[in-house]
C-alpha cells in the first residue's frame, strides 16, 4: 500500500529495507492467501503486489511480530475497519473547521 505523504515521517528511515526483509522472509507470497508477487491473484486475477501490513496499524512499530507480507486484497480487507474509523475521525475533524461549517450553513 502506498504510504500517504502525511504519514511518511512516522516510518523509520530504514523502512525500505525492513519492508524488503518481510517480503523476502515470506517467500514473496501473501502470508494469508495463496497469492504470489507478480502473478495473477487467485481470486481477482489482477497482478499481485505484495505489501507489508502493520498489524497494530502503528507505522513506528516495526517489530517482526507486528509485520506481515500481504497481497493488496488481504491488506485492504485487514485494514477495512481501521480505514472506516480513520475516515470517520477525519470527516468529523473537517466538520469542525470554520470554512466547512460556513459552507454547511450556506454562508
């Protein structure tokens, strides 16, 4: 999964090497389904791009037990609830800004 620009500072400088290490240790295969890097996904038939997921959703935590090599499908499925909560918090924060509140009222 691409790292959002506003989140990049939370990843350690050696993240590219850590990410590579996780994927190599997993044999370039998703740890939760039979998908293999670069091959057609067994379900979607799209080309598999192996990603590294933080199980606790904390980018600073790069301990081996917190990282898993996952295909994009498994990674998105795993992160689904987290993304919904994050989106909800972002929308609420945006609603609290004066510009958006004025737009809501029609000012």
